[in-house]
């Protein structure tokens, strides 16, 4: 109701369309999300956030080829935009393009000054590649970082998901639930959790 009111008051405000798309996507209403995010892009075609939002809606729609195409278009606008590299990494994992995924995850981490979310993506890529030792090293790094910064257990769980370690993935998801992690709003749509469903 709030989003619809905002859009009625300012139909040209691209960010409202983008956020409404995100809301719809988290609710599993992908066709609505695609419509809303396209409206956002029509209103602000050069926005890095909006263009990346198009890529992630396509990712959650499991339209991986179009998500990759959109991610690459976004990077033409700014090759150092970390979120676009991040979603490319996630999508490449789903396509089985694991070397490309790791490259994009590393770029996301580099361009974000080693953001915790993007470090967990590196760990997830290692896990998907079968590089268990490297994935475990990233888990330990995140656990060390958690002593001084907030690290959502969801991010560690995501690495365990890549390792297909159901038990630890669920342990950390439960911790994320107890912490009321906002990442859990993605659990319905994120392809990484398909193996647990």
C-alpha cells in the first residue's frame, strides 16, 4: 500500500519503482518485479543501482542469460561498480561458469574495499568449484571478521550451501533467523537454497 501511494504521488521517481520491484521479488511476484524494474530503468536509464536491480530480478527469475547480459551492460556504465560484479558472480555460479564467477566475486570484493557480503560470495564460488579448503578459509575469515564487524550468519550459510553441507547451512540459517537477518527475506527466491527445498 505504501509503495503504491509513493508511486501515485511521484510516478517518475525511479527509485520507488526499483524498491517496489525488490519488494515484489522478495514476495515471489517476479512478473510484477520485472514490470516495476523496467519502469525504473525507463525513468533513469543511466542509474547503476537501477540497472543492477534489473540484473538481480532476472537472476531471481532464473533467467540467467538475460541477467548476465544486463550485468555486463551495467558494467559498461561503470566497470568498478561492485554490486554488478556481485550479481554476475551469483548468476555465473548458477550457469556453472565457475571461473568467471570467482573472477567477478573477487572484483566485487576489490571494488568494495572487501565488503563482507562480497567476501562471502568468494567463499561460495570456491565452494561451488569444489575448492573446499579455500571455502573453509573464507568461512574462518568471516568468523574472524565477526569479532569486530557484523557478519550475518546467512553469509556463512551461503558458503556451506555451495559446499552442499546441509547440516551447517541450516545451523547458520537458524542463527540468521535468531538475529532477524534481513537477508532471510531472499530465502524464498535465492537459487542457492534450491538444494535444501
